[in-house]
C-alpha cells in the first residue's frame, strides 16, 4: 500500500508557489545580512541625509534607493571578508565564519537579485543600467584585488590612488546616481564624490594600521597586514620610500602580533604615518570647500568627522 497519495502530490503541484513559504525562506537565506546589521553602520545614514539635503528626492523613492544601497554595501562587505579571509566586521565575527560559506555565498547571490527587484520597483528606464554599470566595475575591482594579492604584484603609488579612489567612489556613486534620477534639483556632484571617495578610502586605510593596539585588540590590530592587503600607507612606503622590509612583511601576511607591530613602527618611523595623516587632512579640507561650493550642508562636516574622529589620527 502506498504511503503517499500520488493524487495529493499532483494537487500540491497544481497549487503552485506558496508565497508565504518564499518569504520564510528569504528570511533564512538573508541571515548573514541580518546578522551584519545587528551592528548598523551609522555612516550610511549620515551619507544619505547629506545627499538628500541637496537632492530632495521624494520619500517613497528615497526609501527604495537607500534599501538598494544598503543591500549592495552589505553584500560587498561580506564578499570582501570572504576574499580577504577577514575575521571581524563591525566589531563582531565575520558573517561567513558564523554561517559558513554555502549560506553566505547564497545570501550574496540572492541579494543581487533582490536589488534588481527593487530597481524595477523604482520604475525608471535608466535605473537598471546605472546599477549594472556600477556592479560590473565593483566586481572587476574585487577580482583585481584577488589577482594582485595572489601574484604578489607590486602596485605603483599612482596606480593605487586611481584604483582605491575609483573603487570607493563607484560604491557611493550608486546612491548618488539613483537619487539624481528622481531629484528636482540638478546639481553636479561628481567632484564632491571623487574627493569624498578618496578621503574615505585613505582614512579607512590609515585607521586600520595606526589605530592603537589597545583600541583594536591584539587579534585585529593592523589586520590589513594579515590579509596581505595593499593600503595607502603601505604602498607609499613600498613604492615611494622603497621600503623592502614593509613589502616583505606585507607579503608574509603576518598573523603574529610582533611582525605587525614591527611593520607599524616602521611606518611611523619612516614618515609614512605623518604623510598619510597630512593627506587625509588635506582631503578633509577640500571636501568641506566643495560642499560649501555646492551649498551649505551640515551633514558634510558630520560625515567627515565620523571618519576623522579617531584617537589614532594624530
């Protein structure tokens, strides 16, 4: 006697997709994202307020655009953690370490299709092209990261400036360009975007290497070195100062604290830290000037101070 009725199976099949099950399954596949958002990234909220102070996008469109941007950034961060074998994101264990590679990769893939669904909800003929153009650039940049690290390829300082600035500026451009589609205000934000994108990546690179060991914790102190990741300070020391010791330590991807301490001390003693901070302060001033040129906006200084408010930046 059959334990399952074939007729019942056919009835189930004829009913089609159960939307409630899809929603339940979506929450399961998005667990790595929800976990990351337990520690919200305050900068994105400030950044969105900054832009909408100028662009004045209608609330319904702005809500969808910000959701797209947040999903996209979270997917990039989680992907970077996998590529770099990063251990921590926003002060907690990286998502892939908590949920494993299969679910985390499935989450990232799902999110990119989720973003496309949201793009369609904007109901604008240019929105999808903006997203795809930017996504292709970012995926290419992430692939370049892997190739260059695996091949131990030496950047030139100029190459790294073009590369690092383009990567971060492109991420921010997704939010800007989508908002501009629905903005009644026609202003050119390209120069502001380029200046801020460069400020952001240099300040972020500096913070990772020169934040105090006490503030960062022994495991995460200067962990860009552990990942073998080129950063603004290290590429300056390697290409401009021709410091082979810094290059050798970086290529060894040191997990021991002593090697990382030695490298950071070398970067301080050879003038790299001082130069890096000088560059950050100059970009800080230039972003403020460009913001004033566009129009008074209190959130410009707020977002800059979010990244400049580090005890290490001195």
